C-alpha cells in the first residue's frame, strides 16, 4: 500500500491498512519517512517502508516557492512537484516492495497493490513503462469521482449538472474546454514528460485526473453513491466503502481536548447552537474562512463558535480577535467535535465532508481549489448545505449562509437522509470483500493457465 506524503492522506490510507491488518492481511505501507513513527506503530501486521528520496512532500526551498505563488499558479506548482518531480522516487519505492515480494513468494501468492490515487509511483508501469506489475491494482479515491461523464460537468468545474435537451453536449464541451485549459495543459504536459522519460509507451497519455480513477483494475471510493452526480454512461468498477471509523486526529499525536471543552456542553444545555470553522490542512490563508466566520458570528449570543487554525498556533494568526462566543484552538479532534455540531463551516475537504454526512451534520462551504469546487457543488446539489462558491466568500455571505442553515430544517433533514445511507456500509467488510474477490480471480486465472499448459 502507498500514500501521498501528506497527513490527511496518510491518516486515511493508514486507516485502510489498519482495517486490513486487523483482518490478518500482511501489509507493506509506503509513504514519506516523516511518517515513520506513525507507520511503524499502526499494527504488527503492517511493515513500514519509507519511500526513496525526500522525507516529506517538498523541500524547504520548494515550500518557500509555493508560498510565494498565488491562485492557479500555486496549484500548478504543487501538482508538478507531487506528480512530476516525485514520480521517479515513488516508482522506485513501489518497485522495491514488489521485488521483495516476488523474491520471497515468486508467483505462489498474489501481489496486490492498494494505492492512494494521488500517489504517482505506479502510473509509469500502468502506462507501459518497464517494471513489475502486480496481479491487481486497487486505487483509493479520497475525493469526488474524476471519471468524466456526459451527464455532468468535469471534475474541478464546480457547476451542478446542466439540464435540458442539450445537457450532454454542454457537458462534453465543458470537458474539452477543461482539458485545453491553462491549468490542465501545464499539469499534464509536465507529468507526461516525466512519464515518457521513464518509458511510458501508451498513446495518447491520459489526463492526470482522469487517470486517477481509471487506470487501476478497481476503485475503492470514500463515501456513498448518493453523494455523487449521476453517471449513466460510466461502467467503471467502483466500490464505495462509506466512512472511516476514526480519523481526524492530529499529525503530532497530540489529541488532548482543549481546556475550554466543557463550554460546549454548557452551551448546549443553554440551548445554544454549536458551529465550527476550520481552514483545513492545505489552506493557509485565514482570511479565506476562519477570520471572516469569527467576524460574521461574533454578535450571535445564541451560538458557540469553535475555530481551529490547524496549521498555525492561534497566537500566530494576524488580526485574530476572539469574541466572547468563540473558542480558538490549533487543533480539535474531529472525532470528538463533529458529533456535537449543528453546522460546520469548511473549505470542503472531502474527508471532513464525509464525516459530517455520516453524522447528519449540514455544512456551509467556501472553496474552489483542488477538489473543493466539485465537493462543494455536490453539497449544494444534494441539499446538505450551502456552497458559497468562492475561495474568500466574505463576512456577509458566511453570516447569511450560517443563518440559513441553522434556520431552515431542510438542510439537516437532507443530511440525516445521507447519514442513514452510510449505515449500509461497513468499511471492514467492503475491504475484505474486495481483497477476497481479487484473490479468487487470481486463483481462477492461475488454474486456467495451468490447464492450458
């Protein structure tokens, strides 16, 4: 198994590894060395393997360059670093694990590779480059589906499906426009050049985002099909696994509750609503959501606002003024906080959204970068919250959004319907079923080959 060297990905892929390890499956877990302590302490059945190259996702110099950029150029830089420059090292990392496995077991046992779809190391081989290919490749999607469809707009577009007789044509044109956009061409051309350097032979090479969902033999999808746009023209082998059992912890392992934690119970006893706001693990500008949410709700004595700065200590946040109805902490464990909420204000991080849906918590979201535009469009589309459709929606829009979700029961009702749908899924059973199906297929194929000989 392999995970992109970023905590929000490592924690979730690690949770899948743990589920499988507890079922008795032996796991080799590959990610950046910065997560070695975490990986080595997951489970006795999990062997941690540090990936070749950088200990983490970027050098200090790269991080400074990234911070100096803005908007789309910042995203392009990250994608080129993650998906271009790290491809040789991440490929060597997985190939080391594959060689070790084949060296020990030959072909007497099936080699199954379960990988974070944003981990670039296996794509060269999947696209024809030299190297060991496993018996089965299972991608893990921790984001909305990227598979294109004429029934909906493409991934990252941020619009809800067009209706009317020309819908398919509108959606198809949007996909072509996106593939030709500055962002996609810059990211894809850079990635394709790296793939060709490593011997990829497929022509034409696929769009990066489409490749994430389509190159593996199977796709494990976080969430439920009810929280997706319809795709009547897609027959990809997607297996939803619902929600994780227990994620949302701190990377440094410090998950103690803040000293003001009892204020939440007191506020609820007084009939107040509990609202939380978080900027997430990637968004570094507190002016996007956190500061304007505090400002928007500062005069509401009927609620308690919990604000988590995540990447900064509160004292490091410029212009942070904490009103009487607000509590601020760098990190608050979501596993403890979310069940107490009435509304979450978020940039639309897919993992947090799935946790909210599982618990029936409506949301107010603002974010248009990475996968956020699609996630937030789905929130609006499914009626479980309000999409403010901007990276920095501003004080007034946030104030109105929170007031609407708190004051209109339809959002909570829709969220509870989603919560009920999650009850159909048991992540352990889904994962076990997936692996067993793969092994059965491998055994049948092995028997067929013997019969031919």
